[in-house]
C-alpha cells in the first residue's frame, strides 16, 4: 500500500529536504536494481559498495524520493537530481532506513512479543528450542535466524545474514503478523546491532548466551570491546533479559543496563536458574533444574555441556510464557536443530553428527566437546569453503589432526577454486601433527568411508556445511543434503550385504 512520505519519515530528526514532502511512496528500496516507479531509494554506504553511486540509476528507474547521507551529497550529485525528485539527507542513512522501514510496515514488532537472542555461540540452537517449546504450548511462533525465517514450521524466507537488513526484517515481521504470529524469536547478531538493522524493533526479552573472540576484523568489529558493546545494545532495547551467569562478559550487563530487569542462568556460578548433576553421553545430555519449586530432570537430545546453557535459556523463556514442565521435557528430549550438533538417526545405529563448524575455533570446540564423552574414536570429516579465508585452512587441519582420532579431509563448497588445492592446503596443517588422516576429495565418498569404518562406540562429525542443503561448485549450487546422503549410503551398504 502506498504511504505518504511525511509518515515514512516520522521520528527522524535533523533531516534536510530539497523538494516536495507531500508525495506518496509505493515502496522503499535500498538496492537500485529493485527500484520501480514512485519508489523511495535510500542510499547506504557499505564496506564493499556505496549506494550513492547508484542514485542516478534509481532515478532513471522511477524513484520519486532519494534519501542520502549528508557527507556523501556533493554539488555534482545535487545537479544529477531532477527538480521533480525529492532529495532528503540524513546524518546516518542506515538508521534512517530502519526507522523508515518500521513506519512503512506500520511497526509490526509492537504488535507481537519479540524475543532477541545474542551471543557468539548458541543463538541458533536457543531460538529453535524456544520456538519448539512455545509451539508445543499452542503459541503461533515466528523464527528469524541464520538458517531461514519460519512461521511455525513453514519457511517464509531464506536469509543471507544471521539478522536480515532492516527493510527485509520489517517486511518479514509484517508477514508474520499477517499469519497471526503471537511471538517472534530471532537471532540478533552484533553486526545487526552495530549497523542499525534492528533499530526501531520493540523487543520484550533479550538473551545473552556467551562471548568469545570472534568477528574481529576490519569489516566487523575492531576489537573485543566493540563486539561486546554492540551486543549490549540489545538490552537497552528490552524490558527484560536473561544472561549466562558463567560468562565473564555477560555478568557485566546488569550494571551497564540497570533499566533492564535481568535474571541469570548457569552451571558453575550462583544464578536464578541453576543446572546440577549433569550427565553427558554421545547421544544426549541431561541435568537437574528447579522448576516450580521442584527438582526436575531434563534430557536434551543435543549432546555437550553447551547444550545445557542453551536449554536453560529456553527454559527461562518457556516458564515466562507459562509452559508446563512436561511440554519443556518432551520438546528438549526430541529437539533437532539443522546443522547444530545435529544427530542423524540411521539404520546402523551409528552416532553421526552434522555441525556447521567452519572455523578453527568452532571445529576445535565441537571435536573437543564430543571427545570428552565418546567411548570410541572421533572421526572428523571436513573441508574448507573456496573463495574464503585461505589462512584458516592449515589451521583447521592442525586442529583436526590434534583433536580427532581420525580425519578425512574432503571438499566443502569449493566455489570457483580447485577442490584438490583446498584439500592440499588443509593437509599442510594436519602434517604438523601425529594425527591419522586421509584425503578423499569427493564429499559423498568421504562420508561413505567414515560410515564404513565406524562402529557404535565411535562418533562421526561431519563439519562445515551444517544446515546447507547444497554444494556450490563454479557458481552452481547442486543439491547436497547430508542427512539424505547418509541414509542413501547406509541403504546401499545394507542392500549389498
């Protein structure tokens, strides 16, 4: 539906306008390629592109209003803009885009309960746990995160970022509201907080899982302080928060944001929701926690100590929404999160785990975690993506050689690179260890070798692709769902016996 420009700009201060404000806008765009007649184009300056360089293209395509950043507007640019096109300038067009998007879609987040989950690790798993428990309780739930956006189990959008850009985010909220969602649970990345993607969102509850040294780069955060402070912004937008009492950084939040009502959960330190008597196996983790003044044993079908933290965060939210203990128990015992320590049921009864680990740190974490509770061997199968950071390849080889009992180096998404060359670079790192390994470039063949050599005491960790259901080779994405391939391999093996 068209909207008056004045209404779209409501709440934005320090704007400068050249032209007519009494115009009606069909749509807001931040990509000049998408602009159509009577649209408003908002120019964003990014790390690798500058939308201001495409203002002329947006006007040629029919943009009626241009919103640009003050520092980017030159005399030459003003000359390019016809008199019938309105030019609005702002000190921060990312912020302006977020507020304009909220206005254009009539602030949908104010009409639903919004739960934001931030932290270095555990965001995806925690959001799925919360979504599934609330769904079990009869609540219609929207989920937004790394994998995709869903209304209950129906996928409504694929996401390229953990947290979509503000314009796309408000559009997704609007769709969820149309679908009668009562609650939305979403992953909130540090980048989304720093770059105003979630500005204007009306959060009810925030969760802080943990903080580790990650996303520190020229294109993300210059240092750990910037990374942490970006995440803290979520709690300045919330009425209520839950934080991990065992995380050194998280415990600073109550003093930094005294206006937010914060509760704690954890294992090692005094907190509001404490897990005790933890048992970890290669199939599940269980623990005791006091709920409604009674000690309850909770079983989670995602093994590892980290699953206890994710489950505690989800339990805290579930109790807030009046979910029953039985609902919580049933969901957590059967939970499956795509590509996050995801166990794949199979005819052979082998323990096969799919995990998104694709950095040296995340690979070490998952392999070290499963090694603690696996009675047999840890068999690691992984590769590295092409057209990405080459420095991490030997580092990941070293990690797997040092931690796993056996490694099969294979292909991931080679993209435009030669798969054999990527494998050789990983091999350079594993050669510095005493780890046993072999190289099988074909990923399906590598998986087949791991399955054939494994017994029920072992665990196979298929790392790197996680939730992805494709393999990208020379700019083409071929179907490659590891869950289906595991069962194909096992079907072929059992048929040939």
